[in-house]
């Protein structure tokens, strides 16, 4: 592993990167992170998109996906190509999150993002009812915008009759045609279930449920049911290997993995925020932690790379 630049590494957050661990480092070669949060963003970030790609390259990653809750990162990636991104071997993809700042459930925005090279569509995150309700009642450490923005209004994918809205089906048809990844964002259990059913009807082949036990509120059994319907289940390493005071019990993650199976489990970082370890740091800790928990190397490698690679690659 090539160490990151001194300006990127934080001794307090990433100091263990300096300790040799060739077994864990070997499992990062070919890794794919489907959920990174580099800048630019209205939220404070500790790394730029180029920083994130360079660090991933040094660890031997195959690809990363840059996510913003507020705007499509696709044009950012294209603009940075001549500035150094094109010189790296790691593939960098973007996508679009369907929150208020892109017009919500906007098929035109989805079509533009995907046809300019985007690979992922996140259904509402900050604007979902589950997200707004959760952050009203929980201290989750979610960042605060440094740009003055209007309050989030709820965006639902369901009409008054409880059925998936026509514009959602329009978006799903675009995702299917472009062979992109549909993620359920921060939708709650009912909306996620109905979105997966509609996605299958519209021909979407690549479905991902983001962090089922954070905001979404899904049980292990519910996640396993979604997996049986063809969805991959994503878990975020920052939740289990991030700052010690915010870590969740690793046994929770292991229970989800056991129920869903390693073939349909994806591990992502969900990092890049100002006060969290770097994504590569989290992947390295995740590899070590899962090995120490008794998971075989092949299973760890599959969840850190191969499963996500199959989703993002055409």
C-alpha cells in the first residue's frame, strides 16, 4: 500500500495506516467502494474527489463511487479528468441522489447523469421521510451544511393510494435501460419494499439497499428477504470501524452477513466527512476486523470488492 500524502493523513483518525498489516492490505487490491463522500459538498469534507481517488489508487482499489446528497458528481468527475483523474488507474464513477436540490424524483436529471457516465441513482436520502424522522429524534452525528439551504421537505415515492408514483417508474425504466445501479437511499422499510418490487417489474437488474440498520430501520430478516428478491445489501464500514465513540457492535454486522450471505453483501465506507477516518483506512480496518472475527479471506475479498465490481461494471 502506498501511504497517502501527509496533508491527507490525520494521525488521530488514520494513524493505524502506518502500522504494517500485509494480510489486510492484500485484501484491498481490487476493492470497490460504492459509497464515498468527497468534496465539493455543502457538508464539510476532509478530502477532495482527487484526494479520494489518489488514496484509493495507492491501496490498489479497482473503483470508487463519489456520492453527494445535493448534486450529481458526474460533471465533477468529468471536469477533473484533465486535471489528473484520467492519469490514475482506479476507475471513478458518480451518480445522482434524488433529493430536493436536483428536483426530487426528476427523470430528466437521472437521464442526464447516467448518459454522461454516471452509474448510481440514490432514491431520496436527506429528503426521505425516514431520514427526516430519524434525525429529528436521534443524535447520529450527521453533518450540518455550511451553505445556507432551504429546509428539506419530505419526498415520497408513493402516491395517496400507496402505489409507486409514475415518475418513479419512469426513473426506474431509465436505470434499467442504462444498466445502472438503483439504490434505495434512506427510504424506510415500506417504501424500500415497494421500490424493489417496482424495480423488478421495470427490468432493473442492479439493486442495492443502503445501510439497512441506519435510518432505514430494517431487521436482519427483512434484509434477507430483500436479498432473496435480488437486491444486494450494503453495510457501511464507518459504522463499525470509525471513531470509537460512534461504533456499533460488530456482531450486528456479522448477523446481517450470515442471514444475507456474502454473495449479496457489499461493504462500503460511507466516509469522507470532516471528522471520520478516510475510506481506505476504514476498508483496511474492516478487512482486519472481519478476518479476526473468523471470516475466510475469500469472503472478505468478495464483500470488499467483487460484489460491488459486478454491480458497477457494464
